[in-house]
C-alpha cells in the first residue's frame, strides 16, 4: 500500500467515524454497505464494540482532522456532541 492509499483509507475511516458518531449510519449498516462494495473490513479511530467514539480525546482527534480539511460544518456538529456529552 502506498502513501496515497493510506491517506485515502484514513480519510474514509474518519468519514465513517463521523457518520457513526452523528447517527447517520449504524454499525450494522456500515458493515453491510462495505461488504456490498466488496470490502471485508473497515477501520475507525476507535473500537466500536467497546466505545461510542464520543469520548473527548476521540472527538478532539476527529475534529482536528476535519479542521485540517476545512470541513467546519462537521467540526461544529462534533463539537456540539462533545459539549452535550461532556458539558
């Protein structure tokens, strides 16, 4: 795997995390959609079987990613979740 493929996978993982955390998809839907597209496994910046992805460190990591991509609407949504969850 080359550097560009790794970046693409990282960006997909972050998009998946955003969709999962914001409730746009469920874990089951995410798994099913990927299998339909021939992808057997997926990566996330957290373990969805043991975490929700809404702990402050994970949210900060994902927010920083979207800040770097200048996707500020996603940052706002994640920041609202962080503030609601952790006051």
